[in-house]
C-alpha cells in the first residue's frame, strides 16, 4: 500500500545532567513550551514541567528528506527527533529504507546533540553525558492512498515486519504478542507497540501515542541512570566498609561518608519520584492503557524495583555507619567524662598537697 502522508520518526534520548534551568534557557533562545494531548481531551492527562522544543536542521539522507528538532526537559534529558518523510512510498519498503537511514543516523544525531549541548551547557546543573541512551522508532502514517479503517490496514500489511524489520516470516507467538500490544481508539486509528519500534496509523494525525512512547523511554533511561549510579555508590561504599576500623581518629571521615550517603539517598528518591510522576492519567482512559502496556514492554517496573533495592542497600549501609558513628560519639563522651573526673581529682589532690 502506498503511503500518501507519513513519517519515520527516530528518537534518541540522552541524560545530559542532573537538572536544566528551562526558565532561564527559554529567555536566551527561541523555542516553544508546552504539550497537550488532543485525542481524548487535554484534561485526561497531566504532565510535569513541559519541555522546551528547538527546531534544528533540515536535509536529506539519500533521497529521503528530513527535519529535526530537540526537546529539552528540566530533569536533565534531551531528546533528538529525526523526522523522515515517507510520503509516496510503499509501506512494505519502509524496513529496508530504515536500514539505509540507520547507517547515517548515528553521525547525524551526534552532530545535532553537540549543537544542542553547546546551547544548553550554561543552564545544566552537574553537566555530564550518561554513556548510554535510549532509541525508539515510530512508523507514523496519517493516510494511505485510500482511506481505510484500522482493521483493513492491519489485514493488508505485515505489521510484524514493520516492527521487527525481518525479511522472513515470524512465528505465531510473536504475532500473538503483537496482537496483545495493539490498540485502537476509533475506526481509523491503530497503534502496534514493540520493544524498540511501533507502527501508528491515525488519519487525524494525532501524535499522542508517539509522545507517550517518548515519555516512557525517558523514564526508562532515567531509571537505568539511577540504577547505574547507585550501583557505583554501593560498590564504592562497600569497599570502604571492608576496610572499616572503628576509631575515634576516623570519626570525621565516616561522618562525611554518612552525610554523603544520606544526600544521595534523598536526591535519587526525589528524582525518581519526579521522573515517574512526570505524566499522570486522571482516569483509566485509552492513553493510560497504551502507557501501561508500553511500561510493561520496556520493563519500567523491573528497573524501578532494581533502583528501590539499591536505595534500600544504601539506607542499610547508612544505618550501619550511623550506628557506628553514634557508638564512637558515646565512646568519646565517656572518655571526656572520665578525663574530666580525673582532672577534677588531680586538681583536688593538688589543692590538698
């Protein structure tokens, strides 16, 4: 089937620092703020601080025109979005076209990311690019060469090939799994979700599901970052504990350590709450169902549990050190009291003689 109007959307999501001052940044550069969900009513979904969107370059990869933009989030995340025009192409050609585009995408994304980083650098707290990133591709079709209901679209295309990009027939199990990940709100829209690809058909052109995919991948990236960061902290602190020797002389060192652990625990706990509550649904609506399934596919709960476990490990280490520090304080207090008693006895004896 011929795509009359559609795009191949490539998302690359990066953690660039602890926090970005969007208010100050928006005063220095021209970019739009705000995002509303249109399909089921803007009040059904509540977002946190909306991102700042920057228009980037236009160009071509081969004969495929594209435009690009970045979304900058206050939580320290930058999304680079490449939008390739696939209008006028047969839908069955898209997997091979995507493979061609992917050969050039990494270099193009890196160029755009460098451009964005130079712009936002003064406004980023604790600037540091996380070594990993999330990527997701959405095949978005607004119209085919004829107006078709969603059921007819799924009957006439091999959606499993669009999602997985394989040239051979996929198993029934995979196709059943994709059927579980298929959602429609009206007669003329459908979304099929995969691990790193999705097919979205919407004859009204609503981008709600594409945006949900981006937000869920942002949450995944941040959870992975927290998990990686906490893993390093726990290993480093555990190594320190192996060499732990109760000593009044080391009191200050271990006091600083528990202060740092408490700070990290508090910051990561608050940051995770901010990330996971970035998007809220006022009711169990269509988009909530899509998001919940997407969260399951991406394993958000698994990563969130891993972060929780490492926070608990950090808290246990803090409690062990805190107890030891308190013991040292009591020992110091006891020694001080003994010293004062001895001093008083000595002074008394000195007065006698």
